[in-house]
């Protein structure tokens, strides 16, 4: 009898596919085997590798919370062959899931503090379970400030949830876009500039940030100017991955493997990498 | 305790072993000495410098199917690849055996790579000590030796009228028939090798991450990847799906950190866009990152990379250069 290969995904069924933006779909996925389904526990920030059999496999943050709603949710942006194939799946179609992999946002450690969530574009995906977990345990945290940017208004990823986020106690949602349209009455500004304008206090606060590298770079310098220390800034790194098992060495950055040591790192940790992401 | 067998007895023993197992041994293939499964013992080369490729390909094949996907009646079945038979690698050099021991680090760490692990479990390694050193050899500078038995199950050393047999592990012992004579004479002296100043390299390299040295060195690199393919310890891989007539195979294949796009994400982000950054990654992985994770430098001193490189990028030279950079820095 052979050993169980860590490369074999769980077989899953696509339950629902919802268009979130012109190029992003929310996939609701159910693992076929009931025992596996029951045992699949994960935390905000962890990811899984999704297989579109015949096209390949790629890593995606798990954007749902365990025990909430049905199945696992992934926000998939159409950007290459695997993501295109995943978007073309229809309810009832089969896909593969391996995971959960990686570390997670240690939200328990942030209890009692103010949380600033800063996301750009598809970078909101790993932040959605962070926001929803905080809302689930709202009394454990002080102020929650969400700054969400996108290229255009229709690229804001989790719009159906905005009313819920806005209505939550001590929660503020600030949206911004690079380019508005005829209906847009909100901000037209870059995320770093919005952070600068809103100037959240670093007092007893943690900033959790994810987005395009250039957004992160400029936002970091704004946060630093506001007085945030490196250990108050947390991010999740994107990396090429083929195995999720610390073997293929594709996500190797410095002596770290993003798939196992990450993807969540504090800026303090990242700044100690020999190689800068 | 060491034993002795004549060459004739060795051949008879291998013939017996071949009835029940696959034997992978150095054979002549299109002018190159390569490790391949043999069909007859006569194919084996007993006298060779070293093989063109190391034997890592037995444990991590250049391409292999991880599993195949079968669809019947709307149901889907994932069929894992399996390892069917016991095997023997015959004639591996001590440096390459050490390469396998180094690959064990990433591949056997939890969760273990089961295909690799099964092949490892089901393969017995019979080494062949080097009686001559090649110009590219520097294993003694990398913690091994031409007669190092540490990472094989049995080590053979050729002497005038046959082979000295050192039985290293229980796995090796299990292959031996009874009744071989004891070898009581002195072991032959291993060949002397030129040394490479590897001492202190792990701490030396750390200082030169942002040095222009890497771009300069990489200027002539053709990113042909041959260094990674011939290396006994390079193990980066790619995974892709190959659909064929309604069947899909998920296939793993060798990849190299020298390839443009090796670390390019679908979103267009790439932490290593220049040849210098990629070449630096190769040496940092071997000389710093791997030692930090697995406590050993990921080089066995086989010298294949330097010999194979079309533009003479040689790890021995890189190590010397780094020491010189370190000296220049401390002197200034």
C-alpha cells in the first residue's frame, strides 16, 4: 500500500460562481468527502491550491470563515490559464483543493486593539476573512478602519458586503478608486494618499495590508510617517508556488518559503529578509 | 568488517540481484556515461570518471507523473503514481550519494514527498569509491571524500584483483550472500584533491547580497539551466497538467531558478527579474539558505556545474571570489 501523496488534491464540487467584478469571481466550493469537509479547519490568511484539472493548479487565499456559510470560498481573478479555467467552471463541476497551507493572521493577539485593514484590488481577498472574523467577534476589538481601493468603482471586490461592514459598530469603511465613473461620488485617490489623509493613530493599533506591490510600498512609508512601528504592520506575500509543501522552491525568498513560513509576515520580519520581496 | 570479492563474483552477484530488482548503473549512452536501468550486467561501466548527470534523477526524475485524473460517468478519480519495484543504484560516487542525503532534507521533511520517500525506501545504494580524482573534483572541501562510505549502503573499492566491500547499513547487509572472504589488508590510499576554501563561506556570503559582483558574474550567463540539471543537489521543480485523449496527468519536471519567469506570478510580480538576481539566488540557496534550514551547504563538490557551464561560471571560483571580497572588505 502506497503512502498518501501530498500532491493529491481533495475532490470538490463547485456550488456557486458569482461575478464580483468584471474579472473576479467568487467560487463557493464544497469538498466531496464529508469527513474531509468536517475536518478542513483553517484560519484567516491561510490559502489553498485549487486545481482545474487539465489546466493546472494555483494558490488562492481562502476568503470564507470556517463554519460560516457553506463550503470554502475563493475570489479568483482571471489572469492566466488556471484562473480562466476556474472561472469557466459551472455549478456541479469538479475541481481540486489542497490545503489549508501557510500561517495566518494572529487576530487573537490583536484583541483589545484598533485594527486598520488596507486593501487594494484583489488584495482584499485575504483581508475579507480578517474583517469578517473581527465583525464576528466585534467586542474583542476597538475601532476597525477599512480602506479599500481599486482601479475603478466596478473593481471594488466585495461590494455586496459593504452595507454589512458599514453597519457594524465602531467600523468605518473608506473606499477609493484610481478613476471614477459617472455614478461614482466617492474618493478618487490612491490608497497611500487616503491613508495619509485619514491618518489613523498608531496607538494600540495594527495595520493589515495587502495589494499590488507599488501600493504596499507607498502605503508603508505613509504608515511609518504616522508612527507605525514595523511590528505593527502585517502583510501577506504573494509568490509563485507549485507545491505548497516547502519543496519546489518557487516561493523561496531569502531563506523563507512563503508557502510554509508565510504568507503572513510582519514588516519587522520582512525587513530582516536578505532578499526584499 | 570489510569483505573482498573478485570481479567475476561481483558480476555473478549483480546478475542474481538483477533477477529481482531494477539495477540502475552507469552505462554508455550516445557517448555519455549515464545512470540508467540496465537490462544486462555486461552493460555496466566499471571504469568511468563520473556520470554526466548524477543519480538524483532516480529519486526525482526529470519528468514524472504525480497522479492521473480519470473521469468515468461524471465521477472523477485521482490515481496516484506508485513505485512498483525494489531497486539498486550501482556505482554511485560518494559525492553523488551525499547529494541524495542532502535532497532528503527538503523531500523527507513533513509532509514528506511520498514518491521520493518510497523510491528512497526501496532503493539500495551501492557506491564505488573513486581511485582517481578528476580536475573538477573538490568533494573533500565539501565534507566528503573519494572513499567516503557515509551515504551509501555498501561501498566498493576497486583493488588489483577485485573489490573491497564495505557493508555500511543493514539494508546493504541484506543484499549480501554468505561466504565472501574477509579483506584484511590495508585500505588503499584515496586520491588527493585540490582544495577550495569553503571554510567560513556561509558567513562570508551573507555580506555580499547587494554587491555588484552578481550582475557582473551573470553578465555572461546564458540561463541555459545546465548547472541545475547536472547538479546532484538542485531540486527546484515545476508542476503542470498534461491533458491527453480525455485523460489528464499532473506532471512534475525539473526547473531551475535561472529560468526567466521562475518566480513570476500570474499577476506579473517577479522578485527576480535580472540574470544577476537569479544567479545570486542559485549561490545563496546553496551556500546560505539551504545551510540555514538543513545545516549543510548544498554542494557536494562534484564539479559538474563548472565543467558543464558553457561560459565557465564555476562555483569554486565564486567561493574564492567571495573570500576575496571578504578580505578586501576587512582590509579596507
